[in-house]
């Protein structure tokens, strides 16, 4: 479920939220494998005056990015566990992970998960060559 309402008088109560126009909540209902039911509430603030449909589309778009990129980077490359903090090293490593993910996605001869493709490439240099070549071809096409 998606609910959104204008910020109205709340603007005065939260002066640090400059440009606050809308407040929204999503309510998710789920049943896990053991049969346990739960409700999850996620709250959002926005500087745009949103209708319910536009708010829902924005939230789905955000989670689409989270699920297709950030979750994959964490699940396949343990990005959240990275302990590199010095200087620009964290951003540089993130760029390398994105490049690697894009190359693995560009290689389509094997129908396997990203993690499985990583493992195959680590053990088989000819497959690694295919991944690199597919990645470079994808860059050249753009």
C-alpha cells in the first residue's frame, strides 16, 4: 500500500528539511517461509508535491535500483563488508565492482548467476577472456 499527503504545517516543525512538500509511507505485508506474518512500514519525505501514483512509482523505482544493483553487489561481491576507507579507495573499489558486474552481465554464453560466473571466471581463463571481451564490446557499442 502507498499513502502520501502534503507536508502542510509540518514544514514549520522541521526547518532542517528544506523544501519539504510531501510525506509518504509504504506498507508491505509478507509471510515468510515459516508462515510468520509481518507488516513493514517505510517512511519517505519529498521535496515534490506527489500524488499517490507518482509516489508509488518513485518508491518502486528506488527499490528496483536497490534490488538490481546494490543487492547484487553486496550478495555477489560482499560490498557492504568492505573495510577500505582510506582516501578515495572506497569509491575506486566501488567503480571496479560496477565494471566487473557490467562485464559479467554482458557475457551471455553461460546462463548462470553473477556469483557463479565470477567463480567460473576465477577458475577458467578462457571464460575470463569471454567476460572481458563481452564487457569491452558492450562499451564499444555505446
